[in-house]
C-alpha cells in the first residue's frame, strides 16, 4: 500500500484506500452510444475506474459527454501526442495515463505537467516493456525488470523536478515473474500509488491465470493500489476476474462466495448445471454469504453445513442446508431454485 494517495474524481487510490478495480473500454472512443453502453456494463459489474483510449482529437469529444452520463472516474490513455493529453485534461478527464517514453521531448512532458497541475488532475506514468527507449534497450539488452524500473525513475525525475506529486506509477510486462520483481522494486523505491497489471496477458482463461499468478503475490504482500486484468476478451470479464481475485485474497468483499465441488464419479446429478444456475442467480445479491453446491455425501454435507447456505446432492436429488441445518429434500431440477428462494427469503 502506498504512502501517498491521489483522488481520481471521488475515488482514492493509495494511502490506505481499498484496492480499486479498473478496466479499459474496447470500442472506438468516438462511437459515443457504444462507449456509454460499455461503460454502463462495466459500472454494473463493479468497475470503479474506466480508461478510454484517446488516439486522436475526435476521441476527445467523448470526454465531456461521459462526465455528465456517468459518475465513474474517466482516465484518458494518451500515447505520442502531448497536445491530446493537455486537451483531455482541459475537457475534464479525471486522470491521464501517459507513457512519457513515447511523448518525446522533455518540454512536451513539462507542458503536460503544468496543465495537470493547474487542473489538479493526477497522472499515471505508465511504462511498458514494449515501448522502452532505444538508449535503455541498448543499456540493458532487453526490457528487463531493471530496465523498466530505470525508465520509470528517469521519467519520474521530470515530474518531481516540477514539484508534481499527483502521480500513480506502473511498469508493465507480459511476464508474471518479472512483473513481481518490477513492482517489488517500485514499492521499495517510491511512495506513490501503484497500478498493477500484467500486460497483454492473453485470452480470458490464460490471461486470468497469468495475471493473477503475479498480482496475487504482490497484493498478498500489500503491494498495489489499483489493478487492471488485461484480457483479450470483453472488458466486463476483466472486472469479474479482478473482483474474484480481490475477494479470494480477503482484500475486498463484493458479494456471495460460491463453493462448488469439482464433481467426480460419485456424483449422481448434473452438478455443473446446478452450480451455473446458482452462480447466475447469486449475482443479484450483495451480501457476503458463503454458498456451497456439493455433488455427493462425501464432502457435501460437511461443506454445505459450514457455509451459510448449501446443497448436498444424492441420487437425482439433494438436500438444502441453512446455517448447518437441513431444511428440505428436493428433486435435482428444483435444487437451484429452492436454494435461491431460501436465500432470498432471508436477505
Ligand atoms: S463432493 Fe462428492 S461428487 Fe463432489 S468431488 Fe467430492 S466426492 Fe466427488
């Protein structure tokens, strides 16, 4: 957890605030109706900060509209053109992400700093393994963790020289082990909030595993103030994985926790179908209840009893538990419905 904190609209990052979830929209930024729909879906799923790409001046037009249509903080992602960063700030964006390495001349970065200071807008210095300068690559041979940290340190000096501290730092690579090394080093060296992520981590299943393999280790050590799981898939999945990760680590509580057995040859019901039904329906609840869906009598009753609610199945049927007590026996097809009705009646 960083010593310093910044505010992105009304959301605090660092300084003891909960680890925040962010994602990035995937539709063209200048398609405002589509962009708004994507942002609303993300917001509903639990996203707390959303980043939008600003590749050109037309994309800037979305910023004032988004500011009136959503309360979620908006971050403008800027590459190459310092004028876009300045214009995004002036149009009311809540934070900008720049990779100073591709902004160019130092004076351009200083211009951005000056405007960000005037508008009290935080800046994320987001270094990326894929865009290190030629000089740094020559010095380190490849984008090593040391090269990433060095690059970020170099950029940071420009900001600190201008007494600008409204900062969030990130240095992303595709390699989970190197991600751990980079962020442990950033955490040791700098007091600024850290944005964690494994970049370009792949399709949803592989990407979720690759991202969490690094992020879990960092978060467990108290490193990281905001996370983005970057997946080649719908942005909403990034939020779902992030929530699951934070809740699994006990860092945030978002809602019910489903425990379901992996199924084996003892199971005499279609447990996967039952668990999927229960999972879908549980999304309507916010309470941090523990719900167990178990396939047979071996571990079933035990797990179901220690959960707040549960199902333990037998042959084509099962029993519903509540706080350790059996409530009723139901046929297989009614188990999910009955379990949800039981929960609904209590909450
Ligand atoms: S609870 Fe029963 S069905 Fe499920 S994995 Fe364990 S032994 Fe197999």
